[in-house]
């Protein structure tokens, strides 16, 4: 599965994974990251499942600028 994590494209071996498990795997705290379904233009909740054909972006909620 390919996805965009904080501005860079990464790949993980899973075909399906819950959002909360995905964030845990990436060491990304749910409080500081948003998971966005780019096809549907909406935020995903922690219990939703991401599939390998989804277009997902994970963005930080903290700005360091």
C-alpha cells in the first residue's frame, strides 16, 4: 500500500489496515496526525479501514514554521 505521510510517499506491506493501527505502525500519535481520504475529500476516523487502492494522506496537525 502506498500513501503520503507528512509530505513524502511511503509504502507499507499491508493490503488493509485500520487507521489507528496504521498510525501506530508509523509511530504517529492520533492527537497529532490527520488521515485524509483524498478521493472522497474527507477525514478518516480511527476505526475505519484503509485499503491498498485508497488514496490516503497523513498530515501533521502541528506547524513548525
